[in-house]
C-alpha cells in the first residue's frame, strides 16, 4: 500500500535532514577551533543528498515483494546521504603570536566556517524536517480514515 | 443475482487507490526538496483514472491475457514510469532541483482532502450496500 511507503519516504528525508542539522551543529561548534598548521584545521563539511528508492532507504531488500504489492518503486524516492563534502573555501590565517598553537611566523589557522551560512542551513534543514513531519502526519490521518472503511 | 462490487462502487474504489499512490509520489517530491538534480514528478490524475476505468485513454498497459470469461484479468496497479510526468519549474535552481516546496505542500494537502472525499463516497456506497443487505 502506497500510504505505508510514505512513512519510509518521509522517514528517510527526516533522517537525512537530521544528519544535515548535525553537520551544521558540528561546523558551528568548531567555528573557532584554531590549529597551528593548515592541514590540521577543521574544515566546514556538508552532506550530499541523493534520491534513492524508498524501499532501499527503509532497508527493505526485497524488491520482488514490493512489485507483488502492486506498487512501482520507481515513483517512490526517499533520500539518503551519499557522502560528506569538505568545503573548499580558503582558511583564515590570523596573526596571533601569543596563541600557544601559533607557528614560527606567529600565525594560527581558523576554520573556513561561515557562521551566517550555517545559520541559513540550519533554518533550511529544520523547515524541511518540519515539512516531512507534516506529510507523515497527514499520511497517518489518511490511513486511520481508510482503516475505518465500512464502519 | 450476484452483487458486482465494481458496479456498486463505481469510480471511487480506483480513485481512492490513485489518491493513495499520488500522495506517496508527492511525499517523495517533498522528501527530495534538498536533493541536487532531483526532478519533481506527478501524474495526470484524470488521464490515469480514465485508463484504470477502461474508458479510453491510451491503453498501452500490461494486462494478463484472459482466455476464458471466468479468468480474472490482472491489470497493473502501480504507476509506471511513462505515466509519471515531470513538473515544469517556475524558477530554475542552480543545483538542478525542480521541487517547489510550497507547490508540493499545497498539492499534498489538496490530495489529502480529495482522498477524504473519495473515502467518504466509498464509505457511503458500503453503508448503502449494508442497508440493502439488511433490508431495513
């Protein structure tokens, strides 16, 4: 039944958005983690989303049972996090000779995290999460209604 | 005289099923609103419903051949890929995603309402059948 697969679809999107929110939190938390050389600095990271068949997203590895069920998996696309991407933006070297981690020239390196960008990412992911919660809630109501058929 | 459910229930049984399937397609669109390169999809409800009811439309569906009139022809129930159309985006986006979240949310809410309407019609049909059987 298609309404059932909405739980898989919206669930996968909610979990992907949670991962996005997690990386945002991690980026924000590390926005001021300085390091003594450019290689050790934290770099802003972002998840890369890709669409995936709903049953795969829900770890249901039985495509035959699905097609027997009469639904076409091609039309039901969940979301998965394909991987993480590190930001290529330039790091911020700062001249802080008193800093315990400063190199011989007196520079420390700060991460390439743009806090404003992270805030907008946070709002975007929480809104998307909310939209999927609403969809799931509506699907639940529709299902409960169908269950009362003939009563 | 046998009771024919398909005659008694009319269009509403298929309509409810299709509403059901449409809701999962729109849910996929909303779920993928942040996926780069994802194209929002939907189907032409009226055309697919007509096809399901056997009232014309293009009849390139896969059905089991029936050699006796007592065979049950198993028509395909799912939405195949060629029935699924792509939405025309109002605003192009840099990452190639064509999901308009507001539009999809509106479509989902509307589909949920129409699902409820179909359900109420179907429920009314069943209530009528039960009344007829009881002879009250």
